């Protein structure tokens, strides 16, 4: 019988806290436990502290997870809650992504100041985004647009937009929904024409491998469809050795016992791309993602990746 609170690790941003509270609330409901049985532990990560440079410049996705994973591995935390798209494809030894909450909308949202849609922005307009994927896809759609790196919390980016630093910015629709800020959205981009980041819209829970007590705690809140879809997407990313330095899009959809995956790699300037689609049984979701990554890498050739780092 658990007598002390379960310790849930999270970053301190409003979005990260909203996600940690959602995980806690689902655990409370699944096990009939009071809020006092869960302690949300906020940690500052290097990715939170350095906001004046792109993630690619300062080390990539692990900057949002390292401090949490250190305390998880040591036993100071019981679980850590993350945005799944922030997770490196290789995790520290003894740690795993053991559960996913039901996925939110995977699409990207436009917040436009001078026009509601990217296609309607003035010639030579400036768009801010911290994502190399979004930057490349914007350049593919509008080669005339000036794309600049735009990091910071959601409220910080919205303030910079209103101050006139950019004409528009892009954010994940899922995050805006979780923050209750959908009213700022001026357009929503189709996942077919503007592929989301692998794992976008999903909240994952990281834990220690072989910790049966925590496995039992998490099992009732794991969403199987999200688990299978994101496993496929992360396998695709891993096969491409994808990181914050690489513009990659991809999303999987589970329908019954089947999964369909579509993926894209694109050069940072948006001029060259390769797309792939695969489908199969959900039990093979990760293998399908790996196959898609290997296929697209072989088709693109090694020279395609020369300028990615």
C-alpha cells in the first residue's frame, strides 16, 4: 500500500504544468486516489533557461528532459510527464516511455497579425518559428517569406507577435487547446499538406524499466491507440536519426487493428523533399515506422542529409 505521495516530475511552463495536472487527474480517477497522493515536482531544464538560440544550436531535444531524467533514474521522481515530441529517440538506460495519454489534435495552428493565413501574408512578410520543420514547410509554401527563429513560452511568442516583431507565428494546436487559448488562432493547417512533427499532440509518461509498482499505476491511463501511433512515428524518427537539427514530419493514424503512417523529409530551404506512406497491423507499428524511415533514407540518398547539421 502506497503511503507517501507519488512524485510527478515536470517542467515549469504553463503548458508543461497543464499536462502534468492532466496526468495526475487521470491517475486520481483511475485509482480513486485523492490529490494529496500526488506531488507535482517542478524542475527547470536547460532548454527552458536558454531561449535566445534555436534548439539545434544548443544541443537538441534532450535539453528539455535531462534534469527530469536524472531525478527519475535516481528514484527522486516516480514518473516524469513530457510533451512526446520533445523526447529524444534514444532514452537513458533503465528509462522508458511507459504510457501515453489520449492524443490531442496533431495539426499546427497559425496566429496571424497582418493576415489570417500564411498564403495571404504580404510579400516578404516575417514569420517566427523555432521549429526547423515548420520553417522548411513555410519556405516550401512561400519562398518569399522571411522566416526567423522564435523561441519562448506561448505567452512570450504571442506578445512578440502583438508587438509587431513578426507578421505571424505557428504553434501546435494541441498546446493552445490545453492552455485554453484557441481564440488566438487565425488558421489551422492540414496535416496532409503541412505534416506535424512526429508525436505532436501527445503527452507521454516516462518511468523506470522494471518498476512493477509504477507500471501498475500507469497501465489504466495508457491510451493504446496513441501508444501505437506514436511508437510508429518515433521509430520513423529513429531510423532517420532525427533531431531538432532535421526537418521531419510524420503522423500515424490507428483504425481498428490497422495503422497508417505518412512521413516527410525536407531540406531546410523547403526546396527538396521526399514523402513515404506505409500501412499494416498495429502490432507491427514500430516496425512499420522503421521501414518507412529506411525506405525514405534509401530513396533520398546520403547527399540529401549533408546540410542537415
